[in-house]
C-alpha cells in the first residue's frame, strides 16, 4: 500500500484495506502513546505544523504525535500577519515551507486549500482541516474508536448500529464518518437532527447506495434504543448568520444519564467529536455522564494521537523501525490510560 | 515526601521540609541550567505548556526548564480561539490535554481555574498563575533566591530582615512570599506602600501569628536601613480601573544608587519580581543600580529555571536519574553565570 | 576568525574572508539540510527565537536550522502582551531571556533595537530583522545563492552582472545586498525602479566607490539583457502612507516567461527575497516562470537554512563537531533537493 511519501488529503483516497492497515499501525503505537516506551525513530526530523486557522486541540495532538516518534515540531498558529496576507500564493508558501520540514500538517479556512498546497509541496502533507471540506484524521480517529469500542463488546464495524445526533447539516465530522462507513457492510444509521439541520441528501444517498439502512428523525428518545453507538455533535455556531439563529437549535437534543439509563442498551457507547458545548443553553452531553464507562469521548482524543502517529510513520516509512529505536520511559507516567 | 505524580497548585500545600527539599533539588540542577552538562532524562516526555493568558517570561522559563531535562514542549499562548470559547468546560479541556502530555503547566486568568483543571487532569499540573490567586513557582523562586543570597552573606532565612515596597495590595507575588515566610522563624518585615495599596490585613495577621515583626509605613528612606533584602514591586496597572488611577501611585517609591548608598547596608540585596517598569513615570528600580552586585533581579529569573526544573524532576520522579542520563555540553557556553 | 560567542547584528561587521568562511561552513551543512544525515551536536541547547514582530518564514527557518543541529527552540511571536508593554527595558528583557537560552534570534520593529538588546545579552544574538535597519541573514543567503548559482555557470561573484528591480527605496534586502557586494570586485549593477522609489544615493555612492559600474533606469526590458542575475522585489506596501499610494507602483515591472525568453540570456538567474506578490495587480514575477530552471527563488529560502545553520555552528563553536555527532536519517526523505 503506497503510503510512503504520500499526502493525506481526504478520506475518499482510502480503500477499506488501507484504512485497516492504518488502524493496525495505530495499534502498534500504543506503548508509545501510553508512555511505556519512547521512540526516537524520527530523531532529527521536523514537522511543519502549519495552522493558518487556530485549533489548539488538533494542533497539539499532531505535534505530540510527531514528538512521540522522536521528531521536532516547528509551527505557526495564525494567518493574519503571514506572507499570505502580502499576496503570496499557496504555491509559494508550499515551496518555501516544504524546504524547512520533513512533513507538513496544514489547517486552513478555505476548502481545497490544503490540496492546492500539497500539489506544490516537496514533502508529505496531512490535511488538518480545510474549512467545510475535509478533516480526514478526525474521521479516521472516529472510526478507529468505533472499531476498538465494538471490539471490546465482541462486535465489528460490519453490522454497526449508530445514531448521529445534532447539527448534521454543518457538522463536517459526521459527513466524513458517513463516507468512511460506506466502505463497510450492513450498517444501520439513525440520523437525528432538527429538520433544518438534516444530513445533506447526497450523504444519505451514498449510505443507501452502500446498502446501509438509514432512518431520519427529529426525535431523540425513541431512536437511541438498540444501538452500539450514539454520536452526538454540537451546533456549529460559527456557520450560522448569528448566534441567535444558532440558539434556535442549541440544546434541542440532550443526552444525560437518566435518558441513557432509560433508553439505551447498557453498553451503548457515547461519542462526540469535541468540543462539547457544556453551557447551560446547549449541554448536548450532560456532565452527569462523565463517570459512565461508556462515555468514549476522551478515548476518541487519545485515539487521535495513535492514528496521527500511524499516519506519520506510514508516510515517512518508518513503521518497522519505531520499536528498534526506542527505550523504556524513565519517568513516572502514572496509570492514566 | 509525596511529590511523585502530584499537582503543584499553591504554596500553602507545602511544609517547610518540603520546600527545603525542592531547594536542595534545585541546587542539583545548576550544572544543567549553567550549561556544563545536558540531561536527557526526560527524553520522549512532553510538557503541555498551556498559557490561556499571555506571559512570555514565565512560559519560556517553564519550557526551557523542561527542555533542559531532555523533554519536548507543546504549547498554546491564548484563549480567544480555543475550544473554551466554544463552551468547553475546564473538565473536558483537562481530560483532552492530559492525554497528550506527561505534565502540564497552566496559566489562566481566573482564580481557581487551575485547581479545577488539575482535578480532571490525568497528569501532574503545575500552576503557572491563576489570576489574582496564586503563582506558586514565583514565590518559590523568590524564597530560593533569598536563601541563596543570604547564604553568601553567612545568613539564613530564619532571622531575615526584609522590606517589601510598592503595590502591596495587588502584588500577588508579595502575598505568596509572605505566606512562605510564615514557615520560617524570627523575621522582620517592613511593608512600605501608599496607604491605599497596603498589604491586605489577613496577610499581616498571618505574619504576626507566625511570630514575625511587621512594620507598616509609607516612607521609604528611613525604613530601608538595617535590612538583608529590599523587595521592590511595580504598580499592578492592570488591576486599576484606569491607567490614570495607577498614575497616582507610580513612581512613589524609587530606589536608585544614591539612595541605596546613603541608607542601605553595603550588602543589602535588591529584588523585584519583574518586569520592572523602567518608564520615566515609574522607574521603581533605577537603571543606575544595574552594575550594583547586590542587584539580584536577574539571579531571580535564573533561579526560576532551577526551581521549575526541580519541580518537574520531583513530580515525574526522576531526581536521581538526571545525572545518569547526561553528557557534557558540546558547544561554547561562555561564562555567563 | 572570531565568531565564537559573537553577535551577528549587521552585514557591515564582516570582512570578505569572513563571509567566505560562513559560506564554506554553509556548504558543509548540506547533508543535514538535505536530510541525508541528522546531527545532534547541539543536543541540549536552546534557541530563544524571539520574534517581537511576526514573520512566519524567517522564524521557522531559524527554528529549523537550530533543530537540524540537534537543538531545541523556545519562541515568542508577538509584542502586544509582553513585558515590554508593561514598561520593561530592552536591557531587562535581554538579561532575563539570555538566562534561558544558549543563543537568541531577535526580530523587532525598531531600528537599532537588536543591537541594544545584544549589548545586554549574556549569549550570542542574531539579528532576525530590526525594522528598516538590517536583516543580515537575508543578505547573506542572497549572496550565498548568487555565488552558488554563478558557480554552476563557471562564474564568480567578482565580475557579476546583476539587475535589481522594483522598490529599491524601501527594500531593505537590496540595500544590504549592495553593501555586501561592495566587498567584491568589478560588478555591474543595473538599478531599475520607478523614479520615486530609486535606490538611496548613499548606497549608489558606496557601490561606485568600490569601483563598481552602476546604471540607474526606470525601464525594464532593455536593461535585463547580458546579466547573470535579475533580482526582483515587491513593493513594500507597509512603508507607504496608504495602500492606494503603493498601488501607483505595484505591477510597474513585471517579469514573465515571454519577456525572459525575449530579453534575458538563457542562463540568467531569477531571484526575489520573497514573499512575491502574486495578486493580479502586482505579480512582479509571473507564475509562468515556475518551471523555469533558472528561477532560484526557492533555492534562496533553502539556502537560508544552510546559512543560518552555519551561523549557529560558528557562534556556538561546533563547526568541527557537527559530523561527529550525527547519524543517517531513518525516514523516507524523498528526492526533494
């Protein structure tokens, strides 16, 4: 599978076998992410962590993943004062920055910008989110989480029963996840949203073409029974014309422990792409779920490190060297995972 | 002493013996901070240097301390665009970020926020300043500096004679230092401030309960004689309702070489938490003191690196491994310390 | 040659022999910058990459250069909230920051600020640009590029024929490059600019005093024949009183493949300090030149890493140790250089 030197731009570039290969590499990264071993395989390599739009969580996750393989990280966190503001083309930015680093993660507010950048880059580029378009590593970490959570219940992605809840119109992550799920078999999806924020028709169509069962609803309780996963999302406030318009939808579908106990199966896993909006008016996943062992939202972000390590290891072709250049960690790492 | 895996949130969490243990570990960090040796004990570890309020000096000092032990640093430098602005709770932020790193330093504008964050963190958290509340490493580096400066004059913290000068009402560092001094014996404190900016009554009370002698005054010259330390502070402009209100107090107590020579003992040590305000209207410590060997203000910031290295080594439990995983530095490091 | 422990503040501090020594060291950095070998000679060293004015490209280039020698980078990217805004002097900032790091790169919006900072620093300081004054590493990388490009055509800097085009009044890089060229012999310079944006008289005078031939013109086509180098620049919009005033000059001198083919010699090298302004109204170097093998603009930025590595190696006195502490890179580095 040709990962060596490749760009990671879109989930549509992968076949199922490739995705499963990424996940098997991610599994092998656990001793490093869990701080049992430290690898130096990328000792001397530099990641250009180029965030032309802010995103603390994603930026730090990519940076940590590269550090955990032994590499260094140089980064930028805004666009305002950059050369782009002086009329520099993405072509030029890519030619210059790819002379500084061994791999580049790029986030940019405009759809398609990362692909344009990658075309001019001399090193592998990973899409860290390009506007409303794609955020492939989020979709991969979501699917990786689903697979791992199901595995612990002796189930597989084939045959999955999942509800997606909230702002399904603007939520980039659910669109991408649906595309990935179309590579698998025999899935039941329940799409719960306000009528005005329904999943785009072409996404639903693709799912049905893949042979999946799709139920569309604007009711929560009756639709979260008999599921493996409930995947909640926040209202994408920044996509609405005003906060007031977003307020119309915020807090419409709230999951809390009482509802969970009453309607969900005892092992139904709760996911969310984060950040969850914990303000009173929203609160799509109540804090009283925090001690519920099926709340997987922080396992999702933990898994993000594994998936990003796997992608770096694959595009830089060091998968089989990670263990060779490693040592036991020397510090107290607690029992946090 | 239970430092392993602990959070460092407040100076009130320490007993005197623990503080002295921190200082003895800080002493052992000197060859590394002074660039004679380089340690790799934390090779592979990641610090999450999370500054949700800007502070170049403190942020860089913590980052360097972690680097000097061989670790990597991922960081953030603002709050505006972060997930917190999208309604994420400190609980969620802590759960996520603690999955990325081996230790976290957090600075945040709200009192109590760092403790709330630490309660949800899976890794040790060090308070880098939470609003008006605490900045424990500043207090520790101040006391560590006092101890070292006195030692070179064959004196100890017990029996210390110190003046604190300036904005004693809003100056967080002097409050914390006073709390630490209450763990020691037989101290004389002279508190010099405008009447409106006096040290809070409960701080003075605590000092007196500890058996210390406290003199309160609004006169400089007559009160800086017969002292070991004069600790000057700037007016905390950002705490006043307007710059104009701060102007009423700025420049009220100025120490310069002429006053020093006339009133101070020849070995009186001059300290300041920095930044000192060198604008004409303020100038609480004149530049003509820069060549005075008793000006210890830059030894304070140098000591900050030692104290922060010590805290990292303690909470990650590598104190006795720092030397083992080290080598001589290979570059020209001059004679700067 | 006394580089050890020195500051790099201005190109005027160098003699020709010193510049050639820097370039010979830069040549030796190629296996590292080209990712054949990785050096750890600065393992444990910390660069303070202090950008008190934003500049993504220059900041990342310096940071990468230090990483490629095995060192760590701590950095800052703005001035607004720093201690300087609270009245801290450059003297204090320098005393503090130089206690944290082994070398400092500083960029600052005010002319002369970096020299003032360096005077108080305890470690070597490299000027990363101080307002309209100097940006010495840009001038060095430009000259280094000229030398390498000419060498591949069996020519030398002595005897060079070069045109400088565009905003020669405000373009800091062309001023500095002219100063450097005055150290060489027998050069022909064609200075092409709008009459209002001509090269300052004293720069022209210096060139003539050095025995060089200087032609001043406001016509492009007839003046770019029989040259080794055409060095294009963008209009320094930020120096004009309004964007509208800058618009008067933008796009006045455009080089594209048609003009190049018609007027230039087949091996004439095209340079630009970047960013080039690719907006329609400016477009001083057309994108249709991107496949022209004589377009050296990205070789310039690549060479910047080599020159900056050389300067770090020289001031920290590790030139002869870079190879000793090195290993082959372990990852796929492609064939990008």
